[in-house]
C-alpha cells in the first residue's frame, strides 16, 4: 500500500533555532518527492521537488534531502522565523499512471515561538 | 504565487442547500483537481480532470459533482449539503505531461472552508 508517514506530528521551537522534519514513504514506482508549506486556512505552497537522482535541494533557509534507497526524506529549516509556523507536508508522486498520482502525508505542525 | 483562485473562501450554510464552489486558473493548465482536507489530516483527491469535458472521480468517494466546460474553470457542486460535508476543499491545477514542467507540479488555490449546519 502506498503511504507517506511524517514525524513528528507537531513541533515547537524558539525563533532562530534549527529543526528537521522527517518523511518515510512506501510509494512505488517513485517519481518525485515534494515538500509543501501550508499556512492555516491556505492552500499548500511548494518548497522543493526532488526526483530519484537528486539527494538534496535547497530553497533559501529550507533544505530537503532524499535517500531513495531507504525511502526517506528530511526537511531542514535553519534560523527559524515566526513566519515559518505552518504545516509542512511531504508529498510523493508515482509514475505508474498518466495522472502522476500524489500521496500526501498528514504533515508536521511547526510552531515557532518568539 | 500561483494564479489559481477559489470562491468563496468561507461558506456556512444549512443542511439541504445546493452549493457550488468555484475554482479558476489563469495558467492555461489542462489538469485540474479537487481535494478534501479535514483538520490535521492528509489531502484526499475527490475529483480530477484531464481537460475540457473530462472528469473523473478520485480516491475518496464524494457526493459532489464537477464539470469542466472551459479550460480555466472547474466548479464543484453539492446538490444537498449535509453536516458530513463540512471540510476544507482545495482546488489545484498542473501543466500537461510533456510540458516544460518535468515534475507535473500541482499549484493549489487558497481553499474554501465549508461548514454545513
């Protein structure tokens, strides 16, 4: 069964600190993995997208890593800001259909305190 | 920010009412999608469309219906709303396979928060 599991479910950190969010998946055949940021009451916004051959990708203070062998990914946030408070969703796409079906994790709810 | 719009943003209605959630995009994307998301839960695909006059049901069974008469417009309709339909509804779109986008990235609208009393 194609699944995406994220940990932790929620996380509270102080402003300026770093944090790492985890994602494990069983989706096969694998196409790509995305990290989205979803602010409360808003739609998800893409942070990074990685294919099988990409091990790491950065977008400003966000750095995503991918280990396709162990089917694990992480999202590292450096020097956190209050505006980083949001849900971070790991999404894996398969290449077994023309639709490019997306499998969503439940997200990690990050809260940054001043 | 993606050029995909949803209206209304918030809707509170009584049981039995007919409602239509609007979604439009100005990116010329062929593929469009509707997702349902409950608090703290993952997004579930309820409808999708490959293009004009194409609509398919997604993974999650839904009593809603959709239509795709124009490329840029993908409305979702509930003929008779019930409290169980209370949720957030997210619309998304993506460019067709073979386009300049190798990832088939989906761009999401801001969502409609529906509450049925």
